[in-house]
C-alpha cells in the first residue's frame, strides 16, 4: 500500500507525458485512430485524477477524430 501512495502521483504524471507524446507522434504520421484512442485514454486518466475540467476536452477531441476517420473511410 505504501508503494502506491508514494508512486501514484508520479505514475499519473508519467502516463500523461507518454499519452501526450503518442498524440504528437500520431499528428506527425496522421494516425487519427491512434490519436482518438489516446485522447480517450487521457480523458479516463483525467477523470481518475478527478480533474473535471479536462475530461470533456479530451473526450471531445476523441469524438472529433472518430468522426473525421469515419468520413475519410467512406
């Protein structure tokens, strides 16, 4: 239990950093599906951290990417 208490804050910061790196790489290669999933995961992370201002923003981006990907597929 003490391990979780000591490392939980740092783990969430590291996860957030990794998600943001994936988003930047996804932008660079045009991987909208990857970016959509990453925005969704980032939103879940923010919800878990109870940062209520951020999940809607990440979820909105994820939804936009899904809609764009569907339009391109048809």
